[in-house]
């Protein structure tokens, strides 16, 4: 009723809902935009960090490759040194050796005994290189450093007369004397061309989508950096990696060709996100509309359209909800109907009968107020539950309501009509709230039996069979029976199974009653081993017809389980007359092996 009144409050006088700003779709739109912005920002941040990590790894990898390239130039000086040492400092066939060591990135190979360059290959175009290295202003200091410390030195980059740039690699050579001492012989020198020596490495780096710049200190004695090679004039926030070769510091700087700021890659995701947001907003709006219609249908599904009270489904739902909130509260369940309602319909017409129903519904609302759950059960029957009252407390109110005269108008005249009412108390009369109305119905039936226009409280002496249907207490009984229990139609040609308790279903090896019925094809005889079926049926009916044990029968047979196995069982049956199904058998199935094992142990 509360929901019914709340929903009715949202209707205008014509019964239509007024237009309301779709705030929930707007909130969905705003929240989705914020989430999308956060996701895109986070995704781009992660992408940027990942791009920087990858660039760092690539920089380290290509720095190693550049070091290997420089190592090839050093290896040439090592080869020349080996030739010098093998001839004990004598120079034989230098041109042939140098010619074999020449490559496209080598400008020249030189020998400088005592620091004076005497041999250059190729000599043509390189004659100016025959100088005293120790006395040269640009080369003297670094050459003396290499000689005194016995280390390979690099110097450069410098302009080559032939064009381009080069780096000089000078490897000091020492001869071993007879007494084990070492004597400085001179230098094995190679002039390498840059960036030719790196061409494969820098081409691969460029093809991979990166710009680079390689710098080096001009000599081991200087911290001044000079550019060796570069793919662009300037790099923006590059990743730098430094490495050292023979005392010379190199620095490789790398950055993506397309730069670091690539927010444009988020555009497809932005467009996709906007599409999703619009879809969610539209979906939320549609869901609001569906909810509105669903609520309206839900209200109709629990409301009686004639009286505006709850229908039986809505009543049961409201009672269960209220009792779940506080099951300790006492309640009074009422069942009532209009006396001689069929007479009112037949004599005055159904419109007058409807008027009587609406009058009673209005009186229920007015008399019992908001502390009651009210419903029209169907026809002229009404149900009500008074919350928080005992039968004793509610008795005066119920009696006053029952005895009040009500009127309908027909043909310009007013005609009185009356009601009969039965009531029962929870938990005094019934601890299951779902059964309370049925007990009230028993009391109502007692009123009908002893005269109308009255009310009565439930008493335990009332006969339940008068108003009950077959099996009204069967679930309760079957749940607590200490054995497998079965009910089937007592018809030799149509032994249809009507009920089996859970223990019997399990004994048959089935999961539930539906599987049990499917397995047996609804037939009792399919539980009997095929070779015993005729004998068992014959024995049952002979006992029933002979009345030797009253309406009981006893028979042993092999019970066939779903998996095909069999169990010897004792069938104790009783035939009963039922007004709905005719003759039926109530049967207890007992496991013979279990019984015999029990008595054997006693």
C-alpha cells in the first residue's frame, strides 16, 4: 500500500506522470565523461612512460652496437701491432699488410716509430700526415699520455683533407727486451671515417623511427664534447646513454622521430569513448523509461483494479516483507466475504455488486488505517493483516467493523449488506505467517456454518477438512516422515505417481522429483523389477480385495534404481478414497537389507 500511495503521488490529476528533468542520464553523462578523461589521461601517461622505457632500452642497445663498431677500428691497430711485434720492430711488407686491413670506413693506416709517422697507407693524399707526433701542437700531449700510460687513445673528430670527418686511434707498441723489460717502439695508427664506420647501426636506428646524436670527448685529457654524428640538428628531451671506449667518453642521445607528444593517438579512443558515453546515456534514459513502465506494471500486478487494494499476490508479498522486517511482532490475520453476494449480483446487477466491493474496500481503509495490509483475494473475499496487535486487542475493533451496516444504491434506493469475518493470531494460532489467513478462513467457515453477519476467532477445534484441499499439509508431513514415501493412483491400468518425498527420490538415485517422474514415466510399476511387476500388482490387489489387513497391503519386491541396480524392499501400502483423485495408495518403501542388518545387530 505504501508503494501504491507513493507511486500515485507522482501522477497528475489526469493520471499521467509529469515531465521531470532526466537527471540520472545527465549524471551518467557527466560521470562517464570524467571517467573517460581519467582513463585517457592515465592511458596516455602509461603510453608515454612505456615509450620512454622502450627508447631507453633501444639507446642502450644501439650504444653497444656503436661500441662494437669502434672496436673494429681498434682491432685494426691490434693487427698492425701484431705484425710489428712479430718482426721485432722491423717493418716488412707494410703496404701489403695495410692493404689487407683497409675497409670503406678506414681513411688510412699509419706506423709511427718513436712517435714519428714514417709509413702511411695509402700514401697518396696523406703525405701531410708524416709528422713528429710528440712535437705536434695538437697531438703531442695526447700522444705522450698514451705512451707514458700504455693505453690506446682516440682523438677527434677532425676534418679530413679528403672531406668528411675522422677519428685517430693510436695504439702504443712496446717491444719486450731480453731482460723482460718493455721498450716503447712507437704507435700503430688507424684513421677511421665517421659516420661511415657507424653507417649500418645508425641506418637501422633511423629506420626504426628514431633520431640520434653521437658526441665524444675530443681526447681522454679533455671534457669538451664534440659531435661525431647526428641525424637532425637538434633533439628535444632525448634519452641519453654514456659509454666509454679506451678512456674516451661517448654519449648517444635518442628520441622518436615523431617526438614525445603524441596525444593525437588518443583521438580514436576519444571518439570511441564519446560513442560509448552517448550510448550509455541513451541506455540509462531508456532504462529509466523501462523502469517507469515496469513500476507501473508492477503496481498493476499487485493491485486489484476495482477496489485499489492489493491483490492476493501483492498481499502475500507485502506480508512476507513486513514480517521479515520484524517477525517478533504479533499479528491478526482476517478473512472476510460479503454475505449473499451472489444474491446482490443476481438481484441488483453486477454494477451494484461492484459498488458493494468498493464500499467494503473503502471501509477497510478507513477503519484499520495504515497499520494493516489489505487485499481483495478474489470475488467477494477480502484478506487483511493487522500488524502489532493480538487477537484480544483487536477483538473490539473487529467486532465493530463486522457489525457495521453498509449500503449500496440501486434503483434510487439504498439497500444494506453485511459481511462475515474470521480471524486468527500470529504466533499464538499459527507460527507460519503464510498460513495465518488459512486459519482465519477456517474461522470464517465456522461463522458461515453457524449463521452469517458475524465474526469469530480461530479455535483449534475447527475441522480443517471442510475447507482444505488434498495434500494441504503434505509437504510438512512428507518432510518429516522417517522413510521413503510415495502416493500413486490406485488404478491397475493407470498407476500414476502423484507424489514422492525427497527420501524416496534419493533412494531411486534421482536429483529431484522432476527427474524421478521422467525416470519412472509417472508409473509406479516402473519401480518394480520387470519380472516381478505382474506378481506384485496381483498380490496388492488380492490383499485389498480380501480385506485381510483392512485397507492395507504388504508386498516385497526388488526396487529398480535409475542406474539399473536393484534393492529388495518392503512395500507397506494403504488405499484411501480422495474426492479429487478417487482411490489412491499411500505407500512406505522400506529397505529390507537395512532392516535385516539392524535386527541382526540387536
